[in-house]
C-alpha cells in the first residue's frame, strides 16, 4: 500500500492524502510528482521509465483553496518507508526499498 500526502501551507488546515495499492508487474517501479502553485500530481508506474506507460495509480490534488492547501514556496522532499501501525510484514520477510535515482527537474 502506498500513500501520497500534501501538508498544507496554512496552520489549522488538515493535510490531504490518497492511499493506493501497489501491485508490481515486476521488480521495479517509478514514482513521481509534479508540484505547482495550484496543484500536485502524483503518479506510480511499473518499471523504471521516463514515460507514462503501465500506470499503477495517480492522484491530482487541485483544491479550489490551493493557496491554503498547497505550499507556495519550495520545501524539502520527504520519503518515508515504514511499518503501518508498527506491524511486521504479513509474510514475515524483511522489506527494503532501493532508490536507484532521484531527479529534481525545475519547472520551465
């Protein structure tokens, strides 16, 4: 299970999130997001790629009150791999994520 989250720019506004199922059609996946002042678009795809083929899930967060809900200034990226509610994996096996590449591409 994956979960995308957008923490608001304004104090007192709850964060927004979207959970999605991860069902890999192989060993590798690509995860990306595009952040602008009015929306954040998240995408999860099968395999390592720069295209849009074999999408697992996507979420476009574009609230009408985007100034309060989407930070308008650059922020650090936070990635978290953790056990949901502290529970060990159901199959009893260790789990790991290997980040093969991270790209930051500023908007034109």
